[in-house]
């Protein structure tokens, strides 16, 4: 009995020692460097990692906390805003409200985002949920003060999208889908139609957006 107790004590001690001494910051730093992601500091262990000043191209995150568990990992911006990813490539996004320009080195888009969305990363990115975006300004395109409410639902290898847009010059509804390959995000596309009013005139337009071209126009 004593021998078993000693073995258990040794295993627990070893596990605690491993968790607190494993060079988790060095491992994360290696992957950041590999994929061209900059950062100011990475501190912590396997139970909790704090990353400050992460940046990639024009994107930045001033501070994010990673809390891994046996089945998932939580990316925490603050107590109200977090992203959870599990081993099955399912991602839960819970954002109550964030400023878009807070995540850009050189702000090109200003406004707010909130939403609860579930993502599945299979062959294609599939989404289910709702979000709200208020775009105060899209500088490269010259658009201002656009309120958008979106609904997402899975449909085979696509995500169906319903959106309601309203602003001083644009109001109406978009209905369509997004088809985005997991391994080549920039080759994805959004296809559908918009029906409403643009600058006071009735509009019924087919929409076909290549994600790579759209992001390029935004300077991303």
C-alpha cells in the first residue's frame, strides 16, 4: 500500500513539475516565428499563457490569454470576449462587443463587432450563429455608418448567409452563401443577391465577392 502511495505521489509530483517547467512560451514562439507572427512577450506555462503585442501584417492583438485543457483551448481577450477551439476543429466565438480598429496596426476599418458563432473546420469553413457589425468607416471604399445584422447557417459544404444592411445611403437585404476552403482561405467566395435601395434608387443586384480580392482592396 505504501509503495502504491509513493508511486502516485511521484506521478503527481512529476506531472506538476512537467506542467510548470515545460517551455510552453518557447514552443509558441517557435510557431509564431515559423508563420511570420510578431509579438512583444510570451509568458506562462501549459495551464496559462499570456501573449502581448501579437501582430501579423496589419492585424494586432494587444493582449490575449491562452488557457488549454484536455479537450479544448480558450483564447481570452477579456471576461466578456473569448474564442474556444476543441480537438475536433470546432470553434466557438463569443464576442459581446469589440472595436475593430483596436485590432489593426493601421486602421482601415473602424466600428464595432459582436456575435455568437460556431465554426466547423472541415474541408470548408462552416458557420452557425448571429453577429452584428457597425461600420463607422471603410476607408479604402469610402463607406460610412453601415449597420449590418447577419445570420449564418450550415448547408452541406457552404454557409448560408442572410444579412440586413441599413445606412443613410444603403438599405436592404442580402441573401446568399459563403464557400471557403479551409486550406486556401483567400480562394473563398461569397455569392448571393442584394435587394433594397442605394442612394434612394431601387436596387436588385447579383453579388459575387472573391475573398482574396476583397481583402487585397482593403490592403490586407
